[in-house]
């Protein structure tokens, strides 16, 4: 199991990085990214702390850990600058919180994330064909989400990605212990989104690129 999207109590998650890592390890994870919510005011402090957590924890885990961020509810015009700053700070993965159906994300966020070449556009909701094509052209992965609310558009996202040739990745968007997702459940979520078994396997293989 590979998870590119999780939250600790450094943003709105419930667990310390150490506990989240241990619970993920016990659930059979092979790789986990800490990607707490950030905006320009919190980016440096959150990422610095997550990078320290990974450095402290990694020697004690066979599971691969990386420190990243999820740029969340930033105005679309600000997203490119924050993505670039996160990269300058050596974030292991840069996610942008997409136009999910369950939150009032500013219209234009999906397009801005694609143009900024974020690593992942999380739960992009009713992503347009043009945005999906842009993601394919710019190497931006689209997320199939396990999180309630965000997962409502998984079928649409999967179909849009298939038509455009965009890569998919799987994210639990874990905030609490019950969100930690064993591989079998993650596979069912992918199949439920309309992916084939081979496409589900490819989705997980794509996620590995961030852990190498």
C-alpha cells in the first residue's frame, strides 16, 4: 500500500507523525507521505517540522516516509508562487487541494495547479477535459481519493484521466486512525471509480515515483 496524502496534527489531522507512521506500518503500508495543509503563512514552519519528523523516524521504519505539503484554499493567483516555494524548501511531494465537491474551493484552483505543475491535484471534483489534458501534458497526477465527500467525483476523475491520458494516484487523505486504508480497501475504491484491475495497479505504481 502506497499513500501520497495524509495529515498529522500539524494541520487538521489527529495524530503525531510517529503515531500515524506506526499505524500505517501496522496496516501494511510500504510508503507514506505526510502532506499537511499549508498556505504561505504556514508553509515553512510545517514543512520544516515534517522534514525533521521524517529524518528522526526513517531509521526505525522499513516503510518509506517523505515530507510534503498540501496547498489548501490558496487563491488561484497565488498557487504557482507557493508551489515554487515548496519546491525550493525541498518538499518531497507538492499537492494542491483541488475543487472538491464537498468544499467551497475557489474556481480556477484546478487550472492554476495544473499550470504550476504541482505533483498532484488532489480530489479535483468535476475537472474539465481541458484541465485533465493540461495535467497530462504537464505531468500532474490526478488523485483518486478515499475520503468521504472528496471521493464523490472519483468516477468522473477516473474517466477524465483516461480520456486525457493523465496519470492517477491514490490518496487516503487520512486525518484520523479510521482513515488509514489497507490495500484491499484501496483497490475496491479504485474499482468502484470505474478503473480496471490493471489501471488500479498502475495507479499504485505511479505513486512510487515520489518515494524514489
